[in-house]
C-alpha cells in the first residue's frame, strides 16, 4: 500500500491582484476551493467582496467559502496594520485558539481527507508574513504534521 503524500495548503492575498488575475493565479496552482478568512468579507476593490468574489470563482470552477471565525477580529487588526508582527501574530494565535479551535480542527480534518479539493486560504494582504493566514497555516501544520504550505 502506498503512503499518501502530505496534504498541501495554499495561501493567497489579493492586495496586488485584479479579480481575474486572482482567479488565474488560483487556477494555475490547481486550487479548486478558496476559504476566505477575512472577518468581514468586504472590499473597496471591485469584485473582491464576498458575493462577487464567490461568483467569479464559481465561474472559474473554484468553490468559495467564507469562514468568519478564522478572521482577524477588529481589536487585533491594528497590530497587523502597524506592522507589529510578533504582537499581532501572538494576539491572533491566542484569539483563534481560544475562540475557534473547532474551526481549526475541522479545517485540519478536511485537509487530511484526500477527497478534499486543493484549498487556498484567502485574505487581503499580499505578504503572508504580515498576515493572519500565516498563523492559521502554522496552527494547521501543528495539527497535520507534514502539511505543505504554498504561498501564492
């Protein structure tokens, strides 16, 4: 019996992408499902709010889900905006571990299932190092040893 390869999780921020560029980048990487981890899936950028983004991705064969419980709450967001990465990461980690451990466990179980489509976490920030999606990926890797994380 062949061992299953470790699961892969993609992450992407749309800050520097137009909607069609985002869809093309996801398709090129083989992503078939996007999990939007914005607390409020609204955007001043046309086409990047929840409904329009979901429609765009669907038109490109990509499933869209919003998981608010994995978003950065308003009281932590300013830490990321100020560039205080370590404090922001620690505050977000504490928040999500206390408030949404079931969401992390559920997502880890989904990623471990070979039938789960190739999945990407999505939010605004272009650079994953300054974003909560990096913390989510780290927490998932703790639950899924060997998880490969690819930042698009």
